[in-house]
C-alpha cells in the first residue's frame, strides 16, 4: 500500500501545473550539466562536479557559481537546443502542462553563436518536444538583462518583435531581469513601451530588493502584464503603500518563487514569504520555480512548500493551480483548452485524490 508521504508527493506531482517564471539557464538540471560537461573535457570546471551534486545543500555563493559555470558550458546553439529539450522534458515529467520559458539571447564570438541563433535554438527545442508529443504547451519570452543597458534592450525588443511576427504564438513577450542593483528601470521604459505597442507582453522583475520605490512606481506605470517577485512591494519602509494600490488597481498577477527567495535571502522563511499577503487578499498569484536547477527544486515542491507554510487545503492548492491559467500570455483559446484539460483531469480521478490527501 502507498504510504501517506508517497501519496502526498504524488498529489503534487500529478497536480496539473502552469509555470510562468522559469529562466532557461537556471533551470538546467545536474544531469544535463554533467551531459554538457562530458562533451567539453577541456574545460577547467570538471572539478566543480561535487558542487553540482550538492543539490539542496548548495549555499547562495555556490548557486551563483552554478550560473557562471552554466554560461561556460552553453556556448553553442546545439547546447541551447539540448538544454531547452531537457528542461521542457523535466517540467513535463513534473506535471507542468503549460510553460513559459525565458532567456537572454546570448552571443558567443568563439563559437559564432549569434543572438538570433540562440533564439532559434530555443524555438527548435520547443518544436522538437512538440513533435515528440510531450503533454506540455511551451512558449518563450526574450529576457532583457539590466546589465546590458537600454541599447542592448532595444535590440532585444527588435529581435522579439521579429520572432513574434514570424513564429505563430511561440514568442509572446519580454522579461526584464538581471542584477537589480545595476542600472535604473527608467532606462528601459522606452524599449518596454515599444514592445508593448507591438503587442508583446511584459513580465518584469520588480521590487526584488528593498528601497526601489521610485523605480517600482515607474515600471508599474507601464503597466506590466505580470510582476516577477515583487518581494518589497509590501514593505512598510517609506511611502510604498501606493505601490500595492497600483498593483491591485491594474490587477497585475505576481509570479512568486518561494525557494528562490528563501535561498536568495530576500525573505527570512517560507511562512514569512509575501505569498501570504497577496493570497489572503485574493490577488492573482502564480507559484513558480525561477531557477529550478540552481536552487534544486521543482514546481511540485514549490506547491507543497506553499501549502505547508500557509496551511492550504488540497482544494485550495487545486484552485491556485487552476487560477494560474488566467495569468498565461497565450491567447484565450489556449486558456480555454487548459481549463478543459484541468476539469477533465479532475473528473477522471483527481477529485478522489484531493479528498484522499485532505486529512
Ligand atoms: Zn527570475
């Protein structure tokens, strides 16, 4: 007979889920990293294997080290193609039915990889998974890295517009991310507005660190279609109350990544995560992984952690996942199809599981 622990784990894995905040490179698993490193025996990072294997026990510094290594081992379009396929397959195996991946197009002079080739490799990976019949619908957002400044941002917007027009609903929008201490949000308003006019959606990392009220207010004024983290929107410091009002008025959903914020030390513990604030208010929130490879987590685990920290019932967990469908960037017909899929899954046995683990 299946134990209680197993049946609870199975509930979260089989729960159909939507993932909207996943950076491609940060989502690469240890298994895929080893695969890539085996292809590059000359690299001097072979001795870092032990850190890759540390998984859950990785320190924050080791997490950053992982990012640096990842960039060294994903330098060719075929690497990007491989990691895209592997990441999609892992999300699918974790019960994710709809995924919006995001990544900064990167050029590598040494291998001749251009930003365009980078995006093409990602889209090829998505297409291949579709052809293989995986039960997951995948879309792509191009990321603007703050470190690149407004000139690079404009180029990224142009590239996104091209792919948006030429690839039927595969590229849906833009993400603004990267080191939040670098640059100022105001530098990106023009390219982001341009993207918006072209019909691209905006998912922006906002208020990841404290004392960014001015920048946050500017970015919220766009307004974005979704907010990444928004960890300090609710802080009492200064005059930030109006920021919460702005988010509520525009009804902007928040992408919340519990493990990433706890490991990244922007929140002291799971139970003190700002998920509680917005969820209690009935504001749309979507649980996401951010960087499942680097932070050694998956979306099932994130739902499980949120449920434990905030005493959510299995029915509430189900509703949280179902309501996430409303926040996707794909068209309303894609939304309806997902809603049907969720309802069918519930009708064909998931409702029994909801009551079974609801003790
Ligand atoms: Zn992120």
